[in-house]
């Protein structure tokens, strides 16, 4: 019986290994013999995958490509290509596959130009020599797979290869319908080294994460904490004297410094997509300007006995609360653009709930103490002095002098 158990375990392991190897082969088809380098990887955006086999043949090297991606619609298009200058869409030599209304697949070669971005057609002059090209479409999963073997020019080799990929909703005559204006679509490009599998382009994604984390920590958390310290620990309901000012200024300086670092990183990211994310950028610039004005209050605020101090306080409070509102709106806009893991959004919402709960509790304490201090004398009889007591004895008789009596007789 023990032998049968071990035999069943061995058969199960063999079967699972065969299944996993078969699945791996389905995901990454093997290369033909004689390849110099081989690369198979999932691309960072659009749920795309690519398998590249580089052959150092003469007179030109060849590249065997298998590219797969999910199209946004049944009649959508998928594209993969190379760029001689850098990893960008413009001036890329691409293979485009799309599904016709009669469910046939059309594969073509094109050059993307500046006019292509505006829907004015695609350019000609595809440089790589095409030895083989084909495409398949799976209707259930909307997956398009492009198979091609290209004779690549000298500007693309195994050590540096700029490649791009993209998907779109469909074709409009001979023009490509514009793809979605999201970061995943703009980030569909990278430079790879097929010899050591090094990929460049991850630095931008790391900077975006740093931009989001710093802004949430600086603008979204520390600045509101500084406002809470000023509102509830200055005079009422808790009188912390000079401690509240040190805490308030310290939190505001830390929040401003961290937030400014995140803001500067954001300005340096994707300046060519300013029009796409214009609202997020403009609000970010306004936030930085208002926060700078608030920080200058340390040096510009009038003295306590100045007649303009009251108006300055109104301005300072109004700008502060406006700043907090813009910060919350822009952080949610940034999360919608970046589309990080859901834990980011859940964490920020948790921070807002925590800060809101603290503010609500302190507001209740503030109003309770206010009513207690102002109306306590009404309900506490000990504070009312007792009325004067009247004497119950009859008044003493008035005694007249002898002279009055003599005059009265």
C-alpha cells in the first residue's frame, strides 16, 4: 500500500510538471534553432507579452517576434514595432493587426508620424524586411497575436532594441482610431538588452510612485495635522500655550518640504503629456502657490495689536481650508491617473477617515466646553448667591426727645 502511495505521488508530480511546461510553451513559443539570444517576458502595460528570438544572420540580422495583447474591442487594433532613435511612438516602424467587419484579420506595416497622432493616416517607408507575417484573433478573450520574422536594420541589435506596443478601439478607413489617453498607453515603450535581459524605462515608473507617496505624506497628511494642532490646541478647547505653535509650524514645514519634493518630481515627469493631465497639473501648481503663501505667514503676519490682524486671520484661515480641499481633490485625481494597486487608495481613504474622526471628536469637545463655560451659571444653583433674610421681630418704637414732646403740648 505504501508503494502505491509513492507511485501515485510521483505520477502526480510528473503530470503537473508536464502541464506546467506545456503551459509555458503556450505562453512562449520556442525559437527555431540557431538563435543568438532569446527573450520572453510579460510587458509592464496593457497586459501584453512578447517573445523575441534574435538571429545573427548575414547580410542582416533577423528577429522572430510573437506579440500578444488584449484589444479593447472586438474590432480593435494591436501594434508592435521598433524605433531607431529612442523608445517612442513617433517614427516607429510598426506591425499593425486589426479585425475587419467580416471577421478576417488584416496585418500591415506602417511608420507612425506626428500626423498619425491627429488621425491623419499612417506613413509609409517601413525599413525592416518582412520574411513572414501573420496574426490570429481569439474572440472569447479578445486577444490578438502577431507572428512575424523581420530582417532588422543595423540600428537594432541584441544589445539595444527600442520597441513599442499599443492597442486601439478600431480603424476609421485607413487611419487608426486614437488609443486611450491613459498612462498605460503612454508607457507602452521600453528599451531592452536581449543579451542580459536588462530593461530601461523602469526609472520613470519608480519616480511616479515616489511622486504619489511624497504628495500623500506631505500635502495629504502632515499639512492637515498642522491645521488640527492650530485649531484645537491654541486657546480653545485645549490651551497648550506656545507648544501648539511649535507643533503647528513644525508639521507645516515638514509637510511643505516633502510635498514640494513630490511636486517637483511631478513637474519633471512626462512634460509632453501636459495637455492630457492638464487639470491635475494646474491644481498641483495652485496647491504649491497657496502653500508657499501660507509658509510666508511666519514672516509676514501682523502683530497682535495691529488693526489689520483680524483681517489677516480671516485670509489665513480661508486660504488654509481652500488648500486642504484642493489637496484632497488632486490626490484622488492623481490616483485615478497613476492607477496604482488598490491598497494605495484604501490607505489614503483610511487616513482621511482617521483625520476626520479626530476632527469630529475635537469639535464635539470644543462645542461641549463652549456651552458648559457659557451656560453653567444658569443650571448650577451654587453659583447663585442667596437672597437677604428679613428679620421676623417687630420694629423698635421710635423714641422722641423731650424737646419735641414739650413743643407738641
